[in-house]
C-alpha cells in the first residue's frame, strides 16, 4: 500500500492512498470529502461527505474492499 501522509504541514488535511493489490484504485481525502478513484479510467467512483466532520487521513485495505478514514468532528 502506498500512503502519501505528508506530516510536514500540520494544517494540511489532504491525504492520498493507493492499494498495492488493486493498482487501479486510489482513495483521496480533504477537509470536505473522501473520494475513491479508478486511475486507469481517470474516473471518480465514489464521493463521501459527512456534515460536521473533517477527514484527516485515508487508507485502503490491501484487498481493496474497505476504506478506513481518520476524522475530526467539528
């Protein structure tokens, strides 16, 4: 699994994670939503937004069947 967790900027809420077993699957998060992408087709597959929550981290399980997020309640 590739996880681009840039800890250099504490205010940076963006994260990206690619699944090593599913090379076409990438998950991204920002302060507004979590998105799942098919990189081969350059297509957004899923967008999740939850009111009053900020996503700080995202990870894709090795089998590509689950996404785990770290969130903060506002």
